């Protein structure tokens, strides 16, 4: 009888630990897809490497939005080519986010991933289903040596390397 109680207690403990670990892990990647024979990262948290593979394949597609949620000053200091902006700190941020098309696919990034983690959860609450959250933000992108553009989005600006992102073929 005691060994059954111990086994049952261990099972409950292991199950609790697994559930707790998955609940605290942040955005969970879901909805794996394949497009044109090419694997597409799952929605949720993706690495900068996965983002770099995704962006050139999707940029220019009207159903894809690369969304930088940093301030104008941060964006001017360096952003990914093709970015659209929505300032996380603007008082109207949540309202502007709610007005976005829920049918489109979004890749969101900020400086380090803190703002996008919160934004990802807000987007889930608002009914967005196709959102990629770039882990480590532009900081990780820069650490990996990927190209960036400098200057405001609504004016002529310069980009490192090239204004488009080469694929890793």
C-alpha cells in the first residue's frame, strides 16, 4: 500500500513539474507549417537565425508584416530592412495593435525580446494566430552580424551590406 502511495505521489510530482515548466516557458511555438516545400518556423518564439531565413522569403508578400515595436529613436539607430513600426510605449499602442489585420502573419521584434514577449501575449488575447516573436530582438540580430538599416523609416536611410537579406542557400 505504501509503495502505491509513493508511486502515485511521484507521478503527481512529475506531472506538476512538467506542467509548471511548460507554463513558464513563455510563448510556445505552435502551428508548424510547410510552404512551397520549405519548412517555416512555428508561430511563437523563434530564433534570430530562423527569422533571418523567414524574412527574405516573405518580405514583399502583402500577408507578411515585419513589425518593430521600439521607439523612433531606437529604430533610427538600426532596424531590419522592410520593417514597419508600432511604438510599444505609445499610449495608443494596444488600440493600434487591435486595428491590425488578424489574417496576416507577423514577425515582431524589439531590442532584446522583453517588449515582444508582452506584445505576443496581447496579440494572442486579441485573436492573432500567426505571430513570430524574434528571441533576443535586434540585439541578437546584430550579435550574429546580420544587416541593418540606419535612419528613420519614412526617409531615405542607409543599410549595412545590402538593403535586402541574402538567404543561406
